[in-house]
C-alpha cells in the first residue's frame, strides 16, 4: 500500500483527541472519515463540536467559506458500531483512553473487522505498541501515531515503530502525519517515547519545587518559559491537558517499564488527584491546589 491508496480514514474514540484528529483528516487530508464512539449522545455532541470549531476558528475569521465548511463536514460520518466503522477503512487511528487492556481489546476487534491491508495506528502517549500488536494476526500493520494535545494545534506526531512494524507501515504513517500538516519523528517502541519521556523528569522536578514550597507554580512555569524560551511551563501544561490524572492512572505501567524510582507518581500528584485536582478542561489543577491548599498548609 502507498499513501495515495488511502481513501477512507477511521478514528476509533471520539473524545477531545479523536474528534480533532478526525477533523484534521477531513479538513487537511481531504479524506472520507468515519468517527466511532460507543454512545450515540456523546457522538452527536462531538460532531456538533466539530461544526462549532470550524465556524469559530475558520469561517468567522475568514479562513474558510461556509460552503467549504459544509464540504469538510460532509466528509465526516459518525457511528457507534466498530465493525461498521472499519469495514472499508484503509487507515485506522485508535484514540481511546490510555488503558492497555482496553486498547488490546479494540485491536482484537480491528483485526477481525478491518480489511487485511488496512494500517492500524494507535494514538497513545506512552503504552507499548508491541503489546497491542501482539494480540492480532498482522503486527506488521501496527504502529504508534502519537498526536499531542490539542491535535489541531500541536505540530509534533511521534511515529512509533514496534519490533514487528514493517518499514512500509512506518513510512505510510510518517507520510500520513505530514499530509495532516504535522512534523513527524520516528521513535522505537519504548515507554513514553521521546517528548513525554523527556518532559516527565522536568515535570517531576517542577512538582517537587512546589511540594517543597520553594516557589508557587506560577513562578516555576515563568522561570521555565523565559529561561528556556518555551511557550508553556510544565505545570500549566499538565493543568491544561489533565495530565495529573493520567500520571496517577499510568503509575503501574511506568513502574513496570521503568522501575519504582523512575515510575512512581510524586506524593503531591497523588494527593491532588485524590482531592479531585486532576487538571483538564474545566477542572482544577496544581495552580488551584497551591492556592486552595498547599500554600496554607
């Protein structure tokens, strides 16, 4: 298969990440897109959110006409049925929650329902692509395709090659990322891949500075932004994306791959998450926890 052979892209998981990836595939890639989510009401909300996003950020700003918006939306269809979603797919992007057992279950279903030539990509932040590929009969067709949040804005895509990923598959995923307007990099299948692995240590140190009352989160992020010319500091990044909850949820996976010293979640992060300060849209994070709790404790 070559990139030009791909006509239909299916996105499994229509949360914030999957919805934007599906929009990219239709808007930038020009593909016919099937977006799958199990719950009808939530799927309808995500389809409506795509319309609102295109209207606000493109039509209202003169970057797209109303007719062009309708053309993009006409290329996106929704379904709650996974076999139906992938029956004619040339390229599948699985983008559900980072839970290994859930992803393995979905890959088993993809193996049964998707055409034999289809590329099966997983949008995961850190989980083993090798283990996902191990449960199906065509591991050569599986690769990681790690988009960063929000996918519509962030330029990086990590293309993760598992040991049995074919060179053809890896190259098609790489070229697909470029066609969607991204800057891809290759990476071997190792825990956390490249960017998140490097950022993990910076974030842990920043959390420790808050925990030790060295400085408030605002000043730590400001120092990182100005000192290293970064658009965002590590703490505000995790607050924005909901990274604290994922850090705790993925702790056992990290310990298994990296050992306790490197893989455990900081005590402050565990405390925050238990108290409901997980970060993410509309939710409180470490900035709020410092103001509400830690600065007075």
